[in-house]
C-alpha cells in the first residue's frame, strides 16, 4: 500500500513539477543568453505555469486521488472485518 501511495503522489504531482521545471529551464536559458540576472524574473512565470497546470490537470489529479482513496478505504474495510 505504501508503494502505491508513493506512485500516486508522483503521478499527481508530476505534471505540476514537470511544467515548473520546464519553465524554469527556459527562463534560465533566456537569462543566460540575454545576461539579465533578475531573480524575481523566474518566480512569476513558474507560479503561473504551476497554476495553469493545476487547472488543466486538476480533474485528472482529483480523479486519481479519489480512485486511490477508494482503494485505500476498501482495503481498510476488508482489514477491519
């Protein structure tokens, strides 16, 4: 059950983390090529990207977490019997 929980966490968090990583990489390349070293330039695009990923992948993430919760509760119910 613990392994399944870890896999579910990775699946649910993956799209948001991956998109944040990708945006951060693009911003870093942009900063390196233009030599603009503004620290706050990286935060706003990353936050926007993670919010967009949450909106786009939100229904899928919620469905994945509900399915995992149902499996967890059904196994707990079987264990109590």
